[in-house]
C-alpha cells in the first residue's frame, strides 16, 4: 500500500513535468490563449488515472493554479473587463485544468485509460468553450469562417446561409478551442498508448 506522502510526491512531480512540457514543447500558440504541446497534459492525466478521481482532481487543481500564476501577466494585459477576467480565471484555468483529474473515472485497463483521458480533456474543452462564448464574445471576428464557407459552398445563397450560421459565438468558441485541444489530446493518446505496456505495472 502506497503512503500518502509517496502519492503526494509523485503527483507533485507529475505536475512539475506537465508544467515544463507545457512551456518548453509548445509548437503552435493561439492568439488569445491555448497552445499545442508535446504531452503537456499527459503526466497529470497519468497521475489521475493511476491514483483515481480524488487525487486526480487535487493534482489537476495544483496544475491549474501554477498555470494561472504563470499566465496571469499575459491574461491581465488583454484588456478584459474585471468580470471577464475573473470568469476567465475560473473557466480557462481553475475549472479547465482541474477537469484533467477525471482521467481515472472509468477504472483500470488500456481502453478505460484512453477513454478516461479523452473524457477529461473534453470536459476541459467544455470549460474553455463556456469561457470563450461568455467572456470573449466581443472578440469573435466577423465572418470568421468565411474562407472555409467559400471553399465548400459555390452558390451565393448557400454561402450567405452558412455565414449566418457560423457567425455564432458558441460555434466560434468550439472551433477556436478545439483547434488546439484536440490535436493536444491526440498526441497524448498516442504517447500514452506507446507507454502503456512498458508502464503497465506502474500504472496498475
């Protein structure tokens, strides 16, 4: 039986690795926050899978606080209203990263690990989408999907209809946040799959 101290040290180490990967492996950065990294979420996801929801949520929350501290300077410089700033602090950081702690929600097993990680990251996506639609609504570019619409639609009527449909702040928030989170998730799942067999004893 592992001691609480050992679990605490291990989870703290996983947070430290995630923070390092999040900042030193970024290769695509979004203009209003968010980036694709090489496994920036994976250590926290693995800790949550290995130790369960209680420890996972605690680990995710610590990760969230550190990410917030590191990003607060840039976030406060975006010119957000006080209400939007507070909302972003909660939904883009404290809630979003804490959601990674749900990676172990389905229990043990290869498939359950991947499903748990996917669920955790999708919950994080939901939190970011809520923040984007509510607190960053005024930042949505008009006709943001115009290039895509003009590529797939050939008649003026169809283009106008699609543009009217895509000029929706919730749809924009989904597209914006999925653009970096889904690739980030895919990278984590690929690496987790490769590591599962070598780390099976540890993860169990």
